[in-house]
C-alpha cells in the first residue's frame, strides 16, 4: 500500500471517520465516506496532499449528457454572477476539453452575469473520466510536501515556544517521522512544552508515531551557572543540549537532529555562535527555520495551530548575566577567564 494511502487511512480512522481510501491513479486517491465534508477536512491535514475536491457525479456518455448534467447542478448558482468553466478530461472522447467548456458555457450564459476567464465570481470545475464526470462542489487545500514516512526520521528539540513546533511541522512536511526531545530545567515548563508537542502531533502527525523524550537538565544548568562565565552560558548550554540530543538520537537510531534556530534571532543564534555550537557537535544539526524572520515563523505557527498555546510559555533558559557573547572569538577568550 502506498505510504500516502496508509497515512490517509490512519488519519480518517484516528478521527473516527467511517471511510475507505482507494488509489485510482499514481497520484490520485478516492475517499468514500458517510460524511464527505468531515473526511475532506481531515485529509487536508495529511502531508503529501495538495488538494481535496468534493465531487458531485453526473453521467457523461455524450457531450450533451455532460452539458445538461452540469447545467442541472450549477444553473441556479450561476445566476447573476460572472463565471468560467474548466474541464479536465481523461479517457477517449470524440470531443476535447475545450469543446466541453464552450458547450457548458453556452448552456449557462443566459442566466449569468457573463463569462470572465480571468477573475470569475464562480469557477466551475469539471473532472471527466470516461463516461462519468464530477463537478467540484468544494475544495480543501492540503499542506502538500512529502508523505510522512518517505524520509529518514528526525529528533526535534522542543522548547515549547513558537519556533520549535514550526520546525517540527516543516520536517514532517518533508516526509520525516519525528520524535521530540525536551530538556527540563527548573525555570522550564515541561508540561507546557509537552502539551504543545502533543497538540502538533495529534493534528498533523499522521504517519509519524511520535515519542516524547524528556531529559532532566537541571544538574547541567547548575554546573554551568557555577563554572562558566555569565556571557558564555547560553552558548555552552546550547552546545551541551546538542551533544545530549545526538546521544539520544544515536541510541534511538534516528539520523537527524533538528532545532528551531533562526539566524540572528537571539544572541546564541548569531552565525558565529551557531558555528561554534556545531564545531562541538558529533553530527550535523538541521535548522529548517534558519532564514525565516520572526513574523514568518509566527504566521506559520498561526497557520498550523500552535501559536496560541506556544505564546503561553515563559522565557525559559536564559542563564546569562549581562550582554551574552555574540561572536565566536570572544567565546574562546572568555572561556579561560
């Protein structure tokens, strides 16, 4: 069974929808369900889906049958509105898609506000397959991307703030099943972070059997506070978290470690400091948000539904006193002071 079909079936089953999924063509699936609108809403959360069309069937053994069937379905809807017709056709017919668009347009134009091929008030989309056709009644836009499970798994460092859930979502969108790793520190809200992660996995994680891992980093935090120059604490903390994440990933046989770093967003995420952090990493760290602005990250968090809960988090791991170091060279100098 194709991975995308399996993920669709999981999504529909997990949400309690009585539905079946059948593959019609290489990149085309058909969902049969008692509640098709509910099934469409669910399928729109499955990575790898570009669009879901709800179709109303009409017979189309001839062009005349197709035209009259579409006329019956949408004739009332077109009244007083500008419209355009788009026909997509597969199978053998003695007429072209353009012929069908003209015939349907001629049947509807008398009740309409005219044809507008550029920006119609009503777009009539018809999909013809052999002797049957479907008129698109409703469309949901999916997240596109790759089906989860088509790429290697990833371990995402989850803080509970705005950025890391978006990074996790973007990795799933590229086909990676994910686990999430949270470092618990005294000032941290572990329950909050796990709630954000669980919400993300429940809404979008079809095809990813996400496991959450929590490491008590309180002893590490205390040692850093006692032994490291205040301006270096954030960078050293990130280095040690990265090292711990790679060890966990190796134990779980997960090849990818992911963070929500955005270049220059905070002092520990300057280019120099990210280079310094990676210098001590045992494997590469993926940062899907690296070139995103904060507003772009916020917009995506709103889109995927994590923003409201993420904003309830407090700032959690600020161990610095004074202005944190922002370049690699001062890091080396201050390390020995």
